[in-house]
């Protein structure tokens, strides 16, 4: 995995974990109530590897976030030159 890929997955996970914690949602209970495998959420929140968008989308929806809100948070998190290769 390339360095930018790792940064991107980490950014996605950090945002979703922060939102979950802001809402006071415990990891295991959140997974159980939203039919999300704990292993999947662990991979997403820790940015360990590429997660399928369908799994990320399920977490976004479970957090009652719009894709627009998630996109704005991701844009704020990632610098404008994030994907530069020079």
C-alpha cells in the first residue's frame, strides 16, 4: 500500500471514530445495534487497510451523517496537496 493510501484510510477512520465517540457510542454496542462486524469497524477506525466503501457507507449512515457532511470533514482533514506525488 502506498503512503498516501495509508494516510487516506487513516483519515477516514479517524473521522468516523471521532464522530462515534462524540455521540458517546461504545464500540461493541454500536456494532451490535447497527449490524456492523466489530472486525470491520476495527479495520475502518484504525485505517489498517482498504475497506469496502459499502462498509464505510454503513458506518456513515449508522452515525446519522450525510455523505456531504462526511465529505466536508474529510476535506478539512486532508490538506490540499495530500495526493501530490512530487
